[in-house]
């Protein structure tokens, strides 16, 4: 039973990590077309995404 829970948890965490990465890839074409000042402003929106690193390490365990 614990193997099934571990497999489910690992799959769920991997899905969350890959979903966030896909969101960044999909927004990139729009961000690249912005002027430099606007690009830097938009980059500040993503400060909280550093917490995603916790999910990445949890997925690897």
C-alpha cells in the first residue's frame, strides 16, 4: 500500500512541476516581444515561483 501512495505522490508532484514549467514556456513568446523596461517589470511578478524548488526536490526524493 505504501508503494502505491509513494507512486501517486511522486506522479502528482512531477505533474505540478512540469505544469509550472510549461506555463513559463507558453508565456515566453509574449514576454520576449516586450520592451526591456516592461520585461523587467513583468519578471518581478514571478518572485514567488522560487518556492517551486521545494516541489522539485520533493519529486526527486
